[in-house]
């Protein structure tokens, strides 16, 4: 937030919202907002916000302190008379511990001098002046307060940068309103890191076919997003209890799959092998076995589910990675949009039926010993896997369905159709009979 908030353009209502949130995050146990965004009034008795703080005394008792906070939204300097009015109103309150006069602007030297002399003669209640610099320091110390109130006051690029920084520094995912705002202005997003964080925040909410965040990436942002998906996102998930490593892995798979379609396969492979080299200029490679391969296997499993649902060659039941309606809309998560309960334990096994006599729907030339390029037992050459992912996604974006009917018709029209069906069923019957 440092040097980012446009203090000069903040409204009176936003200033009050910030002060309300700040005292809450500073530890107030009770906070009462005496005026509101409906309009600033003079009937609040000299304060806009009243807060109660509790302090434990040396003998273990709890001391309650009442604070008054008065907001003075100004384009420049607060008039001395405005400060004196608040101070005079507070003088009659015997149970008041502290009075805060806060402004987005500044206080004159004359005001500071007057208040210094006043406090010598009247030490209680304590009178404090919070100007724009003090508020900035408090925002830096309590960034959540600003996130709750002042984000709306930022220009678009500043707002996106702040939300991204707050995700990294505090583990705070984007709120539904943040996501709605960003998606409505998606044509203006230029940050690959923010795309990664938005995809994480939206994961499990709306399906990606409705808000395909990764599809907003272009060539210049794709490399940035891929690097951050395998570095900062994972680091944040490991550091903050509010984030999930498993979810980060799934989002990294989504971003990686899109990057495979946008970047040269050798570049994607080099980033996956050593993403920190591209980020900080030195190698701090993540474990290929611990993270990179699981991400790639996740992509292959998703593609196998989605592609296999429209393939006459293979049938997978239950799906390996994606469920329900996600399969029907899966390919839309890669298409760039217009700018404008307890279910019990799941069996991890899936039955895969393969008819090697039927061609691959995508067009891979496969020997009879290879069932599907997406059903790999191991990953040896990452660049080859990247090429496979790219080819499948690009084909299926153009041909999301119709392949089962196409190749199924070829087989049914084949004079040997009955023989093929008998071969497939005959191979399965002994195993079924045993069970």
C-alpha cells in the first residue's frame, strides 16, 4: 500500500470507513459508527466513531478506555477552528481517554502549537492528530483495514497491483466483488501474476468455462504466469494457512496447460525445470518429482477425461480428475472470452476400456501397444509432454465434440464391426466372470 493510496481524492465516507476499520484492526473490542456514508452530520457530538479498547493492568484487571475519532476530510490543511471545536466538545466527557482528529490532508503548525499548549494544561483526555502521513503508516501496519475499505478508491492498475500484493503478503484471496470487478475489466489486466491469483481465488467457485482466467493470457503474460504458478503461488500456499497446496497444484496445472498452447514447447520445458532462474536469475529448482510431474500428470488426466468423453477409442469410468458438468464445458476454459457435503471415501481406481483398432480422435499415430498419449505411466521428456498437451488442447478447442460419432460410424460401417465388438467384449468376459 505504501505510496499508493490517493489521499487527495478520498471521499469523506471512505475516510470514515477506513478509520472504522483501522480502530477495529488496532484491537478495539467495541466500535460504534455514529455518522455514516449516508451523509456526514454535525449531530454526532464531536465524533464520527466511538471505540472501546481494553488494557490489562499490572494486577490482572481489565481497564476499558473510550476513544473518540473525528474524521476531517480536506483537500489541504484542516482549519485550527475545526480542531478546537472537537477538543472543546470532548472536554465535558469525564470518561473519555483519547480523542483522535484524523484527516487525509494535514494540520498547520499553528494548530500543532495550540494543541501542545492546550495539552499541558489539560492532560486528559489525550488529544492526537492523525494526518495523511500518520494514516499511511497505520495502513502499512494494518493493511487489512485498507483492503476492506480503500481499494475502491484506487485506479484500476493500482487496484490490481494492490490486490496482487495483498494476496502475496497476507494470503488473502480475492473476494467475490474483487473477482467480479476484475472480470468486468479483464481487457485491462496486464499482470500474469494477478491472473494466477484470480484463478486460484475463483477455483471451486464459478467453473472456469464461465470465467476462464488463463484464457486472458497472451504470449507476453503467459511466461510470467507460468513462472509465478510454479514459484510464488506455491510459496504462498506453503506459507499461509489460508491457502492450499493441493489447490495451488490444480491451478498451476490450469495455467501450465494454457502456457503450453501459447509458448514454444522448449521454453515451457525450461521454465518447468527451473522457474526460479527466470524469476531471480539463479537456480532454485523445485523438485521435478514432488511438484512438476504431479502438475503435468494432473493436466494429462484432465485432458484424458475431457477428450476421452468424446473418443471411440477409450472409455474411462469414473473420470480420473474432473467430474460432472466440468467435462462438458472443459475446453471452454482455454477459449479467450470477448473483452467486453460428506461424500465418503472415493475409490481412486478407474476402469479404462481401450479399442486399439479405432484411431485417436485427435489424430496421433498410435501403435497398438499405446492406448492414449494422455495415459502415461511416467514423464521422461517434459518437452514432449508439453507438445502433446498443446496439440490436444488446440485440436479440441476447434473440435470439442463429434469425434465419437465420427469414428464410431466408421467402425459400425466396417464389415468387421461385429468381429471388433466381439473381440473387445470377449477380452473382458473372463475377468468379469471371475468377479
